[in-house]
């Protein structure tokens, strides 16, 4: 079972909409803020601000820098994150509740595509 980010980091993630098919989360943090390990199902992430962050899962790390106004696919994954830039992060996650066609998640995904 994936750790729910609204439970692991309630000061950073807020549920802004939910029904039987999707859950929409708002995420906000500041430079230097970190998240606890948590999981996301298959999701669409919309960046409302430009930001730079490091994602960690197991022994792997990726650093990403994303501009505002992007919509990116996020395969189901567990990770912890850190704002390593000098700007606040503001993004929306549209988490899908329906199972992936074929039933299996992408292996080894870390971060958005």
C-alpha cells in the first residue's frame, strides 16, 4: 500500500477535489522543504510555478527543473522530494483511481515524463 501524501505531509498536500474516479491534490512548498516518503498512483501533474527539486526512491535520485504551465504524466511511484531551488513549488496532481489497462504499473519510474 502506498503512503498517502496527505497523511505523510499534510502541511504540503491538500485534497481540493475527490470523487470515485479521481483525486485532485494541491502541493505547495518553499525552498529547502522536504517530503516524507509517499506514493502517487498514475497521475497528471500540472506545474503552476517553476521549480527545481530532487526526488529520491531507494538508492536512486533524480533532479528536475520544471517551468510553470506544464502538464506531465507521472507513472505510479513512491518517492521523497526536496525543493532544491530558490523558488516555491506550486503544483496540482490529478490522481487516477481506476486501474491501469493491463493492470501493471511501469517499473522503476521516478519523476514526471
